[in-house]
């Protein structure tokens, strides 16, 4: 059998192999961008409410920090054979309420099957307390378009924000929009 | 040897009759004056210009339209690969491999920044896995040490991200590093590369233990598998280099056990089920012994002493004494082998290990019931005596080695002895 390394590093093959590798890398990055558009186009849309956090910390560099209402759950929502562990990856079953906001119905260690009007968002356990546990979704940062951050920060101090998230059928998720909740009078 | 050294010293060699003037000229011609370092200036200049461009882009990154950002990323990616390939063809491998490595780094940056651009969250390693695949591929195509080092680092970074942020261990990443770079190492063992690869593999093994919530002593099963691979490597230097990081890890663990092991508080952390653990370790030992036998390096077998699972003993004096005996036996085996091979580096390492074991033993066994000033006095005298004795041994071994070398070189042993003896007294 010919040596795999010599086969790869033969001078005659070097240029075509490099071209293939570079082309594959460019296509891959374009694919990541495509997945972004596809998640918006094909994904299930949910609207999540945030809870206000320390306003001084809200705008942090180029991004807004978000804390989700569905991130804090009582242990009664947990549907697993064992108690949740830190860093464990979990699935949150979301149901859309009357005000179009999605709330957590249950948290599962394995992916549940959503019925109509429900969606599944993945998350990770960050803390476990005696009666509740906290989750994160890797959606805690919203990179604000230039100049609009201040507006959101001011809104976030007074009201919770509404975050529109698209969840693709293959599991990726992205924030499509962050806006201030309509003021309740 | 630098050219300046040759310039200043060689007239003395001619004066002492070591070489003739003609030979001096030949030597000087053999090591020509190197071109002045002016070639560095354009590189430095272009680095500065590049940095300024980078800072402009970074400062305005959020303000640029998405398509432009994507184009910038892909443009610099393709650009650095093209430039690297160009400089390689021009016969400048350092710059060429450096630029290709830069392209590889830009690929990872592009994946991360593009995900961020679209606020996209992924839930497995597949996004960054492509980075490791590209690293392994480029290492194979260019056979460059730099690219191998980069790929080991990228593999470690991706795995760390998976375990810390996603809570999963990416077996595919681990296998790409083990299989892809392991095969590369098997074919082209090189000392620095072996160190880095072994350290990278230990990192992966440690993350696996964390992700599995296993007892930390399980770490030594994969670690010693790396060691055993070093036993099978036909190239001695490369194989040995791969074994150093696992050995250091095992030694530090044994050392820690000797220092802190007497409280039994660690029992739950350290003790895996006896039979499966010992079975796995003995299986790895068998692989290692077979390799040592096949390559004729059975003399290094005592290194396995460090893997004796002393933590199954209940804490207290028995454990302290047992670990100290192991540390002494290990240091002694290193010293004995160094004596036999007349290897001064090994001798130094053995001496350091011996002194370390003595220091721990002294500290453990006498700290509790000795007056503190007496403790430090006796400890200091002990170490001084030990260092005097070891240095004497070292000098004797080297003196014994010198005539043997001189004889091999064809010079009479007596003359070498005579010429060295006054030298030695003058130095000391």
C-alpha cells in the first residue's frame, strides 16, 4: 500500500489539492451564511419575553445581553428520569399563548414531539436549585445593528423586550429581531 | 556556530596549530557571511500596513453590510492561501507555510464571524468540525510542522468549546486528531511535533474525563495509551518525545499523592472500580511491554512504576510510605539507566527526581515532630550532601565516558586523560 502521506504531499497533486481544500472552505462559509437565511425562511417563529437585567450591564460592547423568561423554570417542569445536571443539554417545549408570546411548557432531556402551535428550543442547564433550575440558550447576546443599541437599552430598563427567534427544522436557531414590548397602559 | 564566533576564534586555532591558515580560509568559505537582516524590513512594513487595515475593518465591522463582511472574510481567506502557495513556489517555505497557516486561522474566524453575523446558534460541533478537517488536510498536503501544531491547537480549542459550552464531547474531533495527526506522527515523527501532539492528546483525554463525569484516575488509561504508542514508534527520538508529556502527568500525580495523599478525603474522587480500572491499565501495559520488547527498549519499563494505583490504599502513613518508595524506585531506575548509558541529561533528570523525592520524604516524615529550626537545618544539610554526592557521581560517569569517546575518535585514552585532568582542576 502506498503511503498516504506521500500520496497527499506529492508535488504534482499539491496545487489541485490546495484548490479543492480552499474551494471547500469558501463553500462551507457560504453554507453557514445560507443556513442563516434558511433558518429565517423555513424556521418556526416564536416570540420570547426577556426579564430585565441590571441596566448598567445591558448594553455590553456591540451586543445587548438578554435574559429570557423561559430560562428560569421550577423543577415541576422537568420531565426526566434523573434530576437535571449542570451543563446538561436539554429541550424546552414552547407553546404560544394568547398574547403571541411563547412560554415554556416543559423541559426534557430528549427531544419531545411538538404538537400544533408548539416548538422545541434547545438549551443548557446552568444552575440547579432545590426547587428550580436555570437554562441558557446561546441566544443571550444580540449583536445590535449600528446605532440602534441605545434605543433598546432605554426600552429594556422600563419594559421587558420581545425577541423573535426562528428555529430551523434541523435545530439551529437565530434571533431575527429584538423590539420593545408594547407599553401596557 | 555563528560566523562571528568563527571570525574571532579561528586566528587562535591557527596560532595553536590546530588548523592551518588554508583550512581556516576553507572553514570561513564554508560558512559565508549571512545576508544582512534588511530582508526583514519589508515584511515588518507589510505587517504594520496589514494591522492598520485590520484595525479599520474591526472598528467598523458592525457597520458594514452583511455581504461586504462576508466578501472581506472570504477575500482574505483566499488571498492568504494564494500568497502562501506563491511563496512556496518561490522557494520560501517559512513564509509560505506561515501564510497557509494564516489562511487556516481565517477559515475558523470566518465560520465564527459568519455565525455571529446571522445571530446563528448551532447545537453540535459540526460547525467547527470543518475547521479541524481543513487543518488535517492542509497538514497532509504540505507536511509542515507549523500546520500540524496549528491543527493540534485547533482540535484542542474546538473540543474545549464543545465540552464547556455545549456539554458534549465531540468524538469525531478527537478521532480526527488521534487518527489524522497520529498517522502523520507515525510516518514523520519529529521531536517538537511529538511533544505538542502528546500534550494535545492529553488535553482531549482530560476533556473526555470531564465530559463523562468519570473518576479522574481514568485519565491515565488514555494517557498511557499515548505512552505505549511511543514505545512502538521505530524512530527513537520521536517516540521518546511522545512519551514525555504522559510521563510528566503520571509523575505529577504520584508526587501530588505523596504530598497530599494522607487525608482520605479524595477516596470518592480517585477510586474507580478496582477490576475494570486495573484490567484496562494492565491491557495498556501489555501493549507497552510488547512495544518495548519489539524495539529493544525494555530498560525503560520501570517508568510504569509511576502508574501503581497507590490511591486504593487507605490514606495515612501507609499510603505516604508507599508513594515515597515508588518515587525513590523511579528516581533510582532513571539514575541507573543514565549511569549505564553514560547519558548526562538523564543523569541530571534522575538527580532532580531523587532530590525531589528526598525533600518530600523529609517533609512528610519529620515536619510534625521536629523543632522547626532543627527541621530546616537538617533538611538543608541533607540536600547539600545529596547534591554534592550526585554531582560527584555525575563527574565520575562523565569522566568514564570521555575516554571511551576519545578512543572511538582514534586518540589515545591516556593522552585525553592527561590533557583533561589539569583542565578539570583549573575549572574547579
